[in-house]
């Protein structure tokens, strides 16, 4: 469902601030894979996600989504393939619009729009049913402005919007980092439910090793623009936080006195 072939990206090339953010990355996600991504500050996690999303062009290599080469497509041109939830709960929704209007926008995302823009009765009923699974009572607040919702409610709504049209690929960009622990756990639980129910392919960046181990069927670790660890299946199920710290020390050649480097939010 996602294939990165020899993807490289360097920022500020030829200057004193040159940074090789991605170094010939190769990654292949099968349909239904839920991959968690961890790594320290500057490891390349966000650069890889942004490269897939089309935020900026890569220097070399190819990016394919469901067999379609999207390497040369701009961000808005990839909207038909990708759903994304950002770290900031204020991103991904229109705060001055109603919940139902935001959901209508998500329903029409990537589609041609005609003169008819109103929300139909059938859509209203559908949106209310979808909101029920969040367990936040938002199905009774369809006309409420999104800007009045809490961070957790907005993030849950954004998750629902990003997955509504069953995207080829769902990108979760540290989407619980700005939430309190209880709310973060709820949003992660909803993420699991939606990804499993709709059989989505997902890539989730997290700064929390326990979350990286607990969620998804596959885990990759990045360091200095490279993927240094890729585990899945039974091996992933038996991973512990200490295992990851040991593996990082072994593969990156750096001794860890704590998990701080892997818990970096960057």
C-alpha cells in the first residue's frame, strides 16, 4: 500500500546548515499494516511522514501509494490517497464551522464539487452514527462550532474525518502528544478501533515507546535519517521498552542511560 524506494532528502544543501534528513530510505507497507515509528530528535520521522504527504519534494527516490507513483504530486494532489491527523488538535478542522460542516468537508475531500453544497438528511444521520463510536456525545452537538471543543474532542473528530473516506494511507503525526495521558489513551483506543474496523493501512509517529509497542502490528526505529530496526508479528508482541533501548544502543552505536533520546517529541 505504501512503498518508499531509495528516498533521500537534504535540507540546506551546500551550506553550513546542511542536514541529510533521509538517506536512501526503503520501506514497504502491506495493505492493513499499522506501523509505529520511533526515534530520537532529528532521526527523520517527521521528514519521512512529510515526504509521503507531499509537504516537500524529495531529492531522489520514489514514493508509491497503492501502486501509484505520487513522487511528483503536490500535497493537495495526494489528498485522494491520504488521511492525516496532526500533533496540534487545532490543525485538521475548521474551528469556525460546525461539526456537521466539518464532516461534510471531509466527505467531499478530494472529490469534484458541484453547485449543491448542503448536507443531506441521509448524511446528517450517517454523521451522527459515526460520531457515536467516539463515545463523546458529539452526535448530539452537530451544530456546535468545532472551536468550542476540547483538544481531545477535536483530535477524535479529526481522526474520524481523516478516516471517513477510507484513505489508502492514514498518517498519524504524533497525534496524541499534545493531550493529557487519559485523553491520549482514549484517542489511541479510537485509532485502533477505526484502523481495525476499516482495515486501513496506517503509519503512526510517536515519542512514547510503550505506545509504539502496544499499538500496531509493526514497529520501525529511525536514527540519523535511516531505518535501523523493523520488527513485526510475534517479535514485536514480546518487545519491551528495555529491549528497544538495548537495540538502539546496539544498532546506533550509542549507549543509552535513559529512554530520553527515544522519547523526544521531535
